[in-house]
């Protein structure tokens, strides 16, 4: 099933993504400096702003955990830290 086309422009969409990230205390500019998430790809794919924010959050935590040697050793695409409780959670659900 094809995703519906976006009805907003990229700037408006990115503003909504930025707001969603700010609401969970994940300042987009700071995290983008460390690990670039491809927001433009998500916009072009028709991903809604909240989902794109969630994907960026997972991606950034995955990269953060790898950088400090605390990444999950069970699944390479799990964004949770080493020895987490419960099932692994992949970056892209």
C-alpha cells in the first residue's frame, strides 16, 4: 500500500519534527551535529513528522550507545543499551 503524499512543504514538516523532538528533550541541532539523521529521506518517503522524530530518536540513541561501548550485543540494529530489559527494539520498527 502506497503512503499518502505529504500536503506540507519540507520546512513546515521539519518544524513539526523539531517540535516533536524538543518535546522529549532531544534538541535536533545538537544530535544532528554528532550523528546525521536523513530527515530529507524520511520526508520524501512520506513519513509523518512524529514518526520521523521517533526514528531519529532511536537512531541517535543507537549511535550514542555504540560510541560509549554500551550498545546491545544481542541485535546489531537494537537501539537500547547493553543488558536492557525485555525484547530488543530495532531502529526501524
